[in-house]
């Protein structure tokens, strides 16, 4: 057993207890997903007020719900196509709310530069999700690129706890641009190769 494995098991213990409690209480996973977005709205409010550490703590709590909803769905045998759709839609609301909280804060501080980089980071974060969803309606899989939602959330937390949100917005923005580009290029190549095979 490695140190990382031990830490993982220790962290999973309370999560397993929460999952078991939710299953025992028959709390539907879609409700857990919705609770998660409400908590993220609270994190966005804390960001808007410049209370970064508070926002970071709230984000940790919100992402507990984001983690357990799928596990509860499996345990309860409640996995469904709508559940996957619901989870994806709610995730977008959660992500966008955090960016909006920061945009409000920076606009109140008169930092137009920070407003713009946050807005651009938000745009490309949304496009990261959209390009994958749209691509996978045309090709089998499109998960290339580094900056997916888990990485964004971790970076948001790092920025909140270290009071370096502006720097984090730069990182999210730049890496999201490359991720979107990677997904566009992959989709183009996959469709081009499929067209050539069809001709042959």
C-alpha cells in the first residue's frame, strides 16, 4: 500500500459513509446534483464579495455532492440517461456561476483587465464542454486536451485558497484555448479519415 493509496482510502471513508447514508435515506441522486449547484451558487456569492477562502471551503463541500451523486445512482440502481443529462447541465450552471461571481467582484473593483480575462476563461471553458458534446455527436470520442472540468475546479480551489484567482483565470483561459483547438482538430481529422475510408 502506497502513501497515496492510504491517503485515498482515508479520504474515501467519510465519503462512503455519506453515500451509504444517502442510499439508506433513499435520497435521489438528481436531488444531490441539484443541492450541489445551490452550494456552488453560494461559493459564487462568496467570490463576488471577495471572500476567497470561504468560497474555497464552499467549493469543497459542493464538490462532495458532485462526487457522490453518481455513486449514489449506482448504489440505488438509479442510473439513467436523463440523470447523465441532468448532471451535465447542472455542471454548466455551477461552472458559469463561479466565473460570474468573479466578474462581479472585478467589475466592482474597476479591474476591467481582470473582467476580460475571466470572461474569456469562461467562454473557452464553456466551449471546452460544447466542442466535446458536439464532436461526440459526430465521432466516437473526443476527450483530448488537458483543461476539463475537474482540472478547472481544482484550479478554482487553488486560486481561492491562495488568493491568486486572477493568475488562475489566465491558466484556465490559456489551457482551455488549447483544449478547444485540440478537439476541433481531432474532430476534423476523424471526419476526414472517415470520409476517405467511405470513398475507398
